[in-house]
């Protein structure tokens, strides 16, 4: 009888060890999966430059390929995608030949080295920053001066400076079609 009880205890011990090994293996798998996700994250930064250009930088840890971009009604599709390597000095300059005033959605259609598709979204805002009247023969008004301000005629011009701001929202997996 004692041998049977010892045999049951031995079997129960083996079952407990097997269940513990399965639980340990599952937890280790989850940890490794999370570490891979952290190592292979995808992120893009959008920075405005002079002359209505946007600098697209890969700030993630995976090389990316830009297939197409859209900003408002402007868009460009590339026959061969542009490489955005993970190096900090690498970037792509997108030129907005005819900048549209207002706020516009940016969409960047990207793939990584394993052909996974990503969609990066952000915004571009192009807005008037300053109004500048041309120098006229009328002296500038001071607080003591009670003469009315000069009226704008058809011969005078108003120069409006435009300011461009840009920012990125997110880059996520997305099954896009071009």
C-alpha cells in the first residue's frame, strides 16, 4: 500500500512540474514577444523646413520604404519606394510646389523590410503669419499724430508671409492599396 501512495505522490509531483514548465514557457514566450516589439518599433517624424519642404525622418528601429505620400489634394506615388534608413542623419525632403493654406492631413504609405504595410498620419498647417505694407511717402503715425492711416489703393501691395507647421500623430499597421 505504501508503494502505491508513493507512486501517486511521484506522479502528482511530475504533473505539477510539467504544469509549472508549461506556465514558465508561456511567460517566457510573452516576454520575448514584447522584447521583439520594443526592438522593432516603427516611428516617423515630420519636420517643416524652409521653402515649404517637409523633412521625413525615420525615428524608429526598422528601415522603412516610402511608397506614396498625400498632403491635402497634393500626392505623389513612387515607382520604386524611397528608403528611410534608421540612421539619425537620414531623411527625405518633400517639396510642396503649390502650398495650400489651411490645415491638411498627411498620409505616408510605408513598408518595412518584411513587407509589412504601415500608414503614418500627421498634419500640416500653412497659415498667414504677417502682413507687411510697402513703404509709402506718408510718415508713420505716432500717438500725437491725428491724421488717418493711409488707404490701400490698387497700386499698393500687401505681402503676406506664410508659416508652415507640421507634426506626426501615429504610425500603425494598415493594409493600404496604391
